């Protein structure tokens, strides 16, 4: 997180971000974002949520812009590592990566239309315009102490929560309680435990549990692949929501958008599969006639 924040700060000081903003603005303007926010998205996608937040606080943003880019990071954080985990549980690395990137931009377009622009500013930890190099570095150093303390606090609370859930064996009873909800999500009832693991522990940390569920026959490889299509849109709900919420972003926009698009994606995929089966069956009957 710290080196990425420093890198963004230096890019801004030497005018590289201004150049990027002008070059990429024709694309990102449709998302309601400045072109320089591409650095935020790339940082989050490559290195994870906390790197994305470090980049967000180093670039001046409105609260609306921060909400949009936070959603994009939530959908695409740690992309290489998590897509590799998806592959271990039966999904295509390339398909998962491409789908997450495409859906991040689609969701950004939708949020740009829905989120009201109140003019409120997001947390900016950078220096004032026309500051000298030493002042920029000093401001950055102080901001990183503050941000690091906040991140350590959030991670500590989340780790305690996760350990309590594991220690008291709450995942299984919670998954049984959530089983009926899987029908709404377009997933099999027995996928509730895998879904809960992905949302409480995240895709990366929950990968071992997911692989074990497959090996024990609790869930088939096809069903695990189906769950992955939901989880790429809607995973690490507790961590992502708490982290971004702590910086002032509304949890309702993040949760509501992710859940809605996850449901839409899974059901659209199921409907397409049914349509393909119907077309194949119709073609076979036509051939017999």
C-alpha cells in the first residue's frame, strides 16, 4: 500500500497524472471519473483493496467519484491471485478476469447514472497545489501514518471477527440458515456454505475451504463454477464494505449494486444455458423429421 501511494504522489507531482487524465478522460468521463482514476483502478486490480484505497486518497475525488471507483475496486481487487483461485475451483482464469473487468465498467456506468452528486469531497491526503517537493513528501509521510493506523485497526477487527466465526463453528449453521436464499441467487442450496465462505473469508482466504468442499463431494465442480460466477461480483462483502465504509463511502451503494448484478449475472447465464439446450433439442427434432 505504501509504495503505491508514494508512486501515485510522485506521478501527481511530476504532472504524469495530468497527462493520463487528458489521455483517458474520453473513456472515463462516461463512468463519471477523471482519467487519472485509471491509476486507482489498476492499483486495486493488481495489488488489492488497500492499495486501491491508498491511491484513492492520493488523488482529489468527489464522494460520488470515490463511490464509483470503490465499486470497481471491489469487483476487481487482487485480480491475478483471485482468478487463479477461481481456476482451482473449476472456472476459467481468462473468463473470470475478463468478466470482472467488463462488469466493473458496466457497474460504474450504472452508478454514474444513479448516485447523486452532492459535491461532497472524499478523503484527500495529498498536499496542496503548487507545494514544493519536500512539502509533498512530508505530507505524504504523515498521511501514510494515519492511513496505516486505520488499515491496521480495520484488519485487526476483521481478523478477530473471522477467528470468532471459525472458532465457534458458525459458518455451518449460518449456511443452513442461508440455504433458501440460494434459490433467489440462482444457485443450488448446497452451495450456501461455499457462498458464505467466499463472503466471510474472501475468495483468496476461502480457497482451501472451497477446494475441500469439492474433494469431499459436498459440491460438484460444475456447481463450484456456478458459485464462482456469483462470487466474482459479490465476495468479501464484510471486509470490502467495512474498509470503504470507514473512509466515508455508503455501504448501501456497494452492497446493493454488487448483489443486484451478481443475481442478474447468474440468472442471465442460466437462461442462456436453457436457451442453448432448447435450440439443440429443437435442431435434433428438426433433423429427425
